[in-house]
C-alpha cells in the first residue's frame, strides 16, 4: 500500500511519562491495587522465612508440598485481588481510552499504557510486601536468604501483574472508541 | 501495463475534492432481541469544504449514530461514507487511527479531556500520536490555546477549569493536527446559555478563519444562526435540509 509510514505512534518515553503522571495523581484510587499485592507478597515472604519453624511440626516429606500450597494460596489471592482491582481501575478509564483512540491511539498503545502501569504498581507492591514480610518473618524468629527472597518477591509480583493485567488491558484496548465512550461507570 | 492500471484504481480517490464528507444511503440497524431497530434508514448528503453543517433532530433521531459513522467511530450496516474521498469502510485499524488523528478533530458533549494531563498536554496528545517533534508540539499547542482564548491557562488541569473553558481546550485539541473536518457532538449540551453561545461563536470563528469544515450534531437552536446548512433528522431519515439563507428569507417575509 505504500502507507506504512502513515502510522500513529506512542513514543516509549511519552508512555512512561503518562503512566507515572497517572499513578502520581491517582494514587488514592489505585492504592487498592498496590495493597492487594503488598499483602500477598508480605504473606509469602514471611511464610518462607518461617518455613523452618513451621516445618518442625510437619512430617519431613510433606514440608515441600505444604510450603508450595501456602505460596500458591498467596499467589491466587494476589492474582484474583489484583485483577479485580485492575478491572475496576481500567473500567473507570473507558472514557479516557475512547478519547485517546478517537485522537489516533491504536489498540497496542492502550494495551501498552495499561500494562506498564500495572507492572509499575505490582513492582511497588512487591517491594513493599517484601519489606513487610521480612519484618514479620524476622520479628517472629524466622531465617532465610533476603536476597533470594527479594528476587522471588519481585518475580512473583511481576508475574501476578502480567497475568492479572493482560485480560482487562486487552479487553479495554480492543474496544471501539464509541463503545468506550458510551460506557457509563 | 494491466497491473499498473489495476493499482491506480485501488488507490483511494484523491481527486480535487469538492466534498469533504460524502454520505451515501447509509443505514444502521441494531438488533434488540427479536426487533430490528433502524437507527438510520438510508441517509445521503454531502458536506462541502469549509462548510458549517448542523445535523439537528430530537434525541433518538439517529443523529449521534450518524455523527459516529462520519467520524469513523462506528461502521454502517449498509451504505458508504467517504471522508476526503476515502471510503472509510475500506480502512484497516492503522489507517483508521491515522484518519482519526489527522483528518478529523472531535469535540464531545462531555469534553473528554484526560483529567491527569494539563490543558497544554491535552492539546499535544494528538500531535504526539502522529509523531510530531516534542518542541514543535508544545509551540503549536500554545498557539492553539491562545487562539481559543486560554493562553493563561495552559498549565491548568481540566478539573481546575470551568465547563466552557474545558470545551475550548477540547476545541484546541480538535485543531491540533490541522484536520479537514471538526466533528462536534452536542458541543453545547453541557454548557449554559452564555458559555454555549461563546463556544458556538468560537466554532464559527475557527470555521471561517481556519477554513475548517465543521459538522455538528445538536439540538441547540442557537447553532442555526451560524450554520450554512441544517440537516434535520427524524426517525433515522432526513426530514429536510435547509440552507440558512432560506431560513433568513423566511424570517424576513414574516
């Protein structure tokens, strides 16, 4: 078609600027997303630190499974809570999304903006959760490798962010401008 | 040879266009349960370059549906819409986004500014989407905000502006990429009488000074005074098309 240069764009720096701006100015509304992640990561980290104490009362061959199940619970609760709050956060922005699309934003731009925002929120939550979990774990006399746990906490938080943000972001990104502008929240 | 001929035929019509918007027998049907609702039932009209056209009709008449389709925001069930000679039904997602960014400037009833961005950043947004260099975008946005009389409010957020001011920011944003058409859906719907009148005058000023075609969907009768033509829609069909000079003549006769 020879039209490949006629493509609307969203430079990455601009996307980051918009996301950080949005987070800063809407912190009150999106705190719930951060809290969901924070609580779950704190739960997971503290359990890991306390695993040796917990394990002492469980038959040795069941310890691994038991800890895995606890981690899994933390993961599912975090993913469900985060997805729920992200769905609400994104639904509140349908008008904004419709507006951006009517001025040239493409689906991928909307998806990118929402995913970046969700990832930043979950990383913040993951780090806060790590600190709180560390405090609780050590406070109750647990022990473990803090560096490994930091990696695990952030890794799990990012994974939760990716999983729970992709569906609502995808759904919002592919809405037509009219649909997005018509929604009353 | 043959191949070349076929190719030129496939290229969207780019002749010197008299009409910016061509609406040809457009229909839009919705299925509501077992009933088919005919929101638009065969509407045809053209809009000339630099013309100011108002689509008027009661709520539910189909004017917003028509407006959305002219803007490429919705697709018709049948019929064709050409914007600048391009059949918008033939455009893919990329081309449609490009059209929305460059050829059309929207003004909505609810202003629809991005709440976390300043007036300046809101006006810059469409320019960012077309890849305009940042500094140029800032300069252009400042000029446009001055044009709409908001030179002193460029760093205000929408929440810090009155409804009339927000709608003027929206007008500046609509002009960001020098569009061929401004589409305004009930632009005065959320404004009081005086600010509504100011906005209408601003739209007329933009229309005459910038030679931008303006199409509004409205039931604000104040709009009649500035429109070159009024298209009355009722029950998804064109009831009548009036030229303003005819209306003025009628008034004089009475």
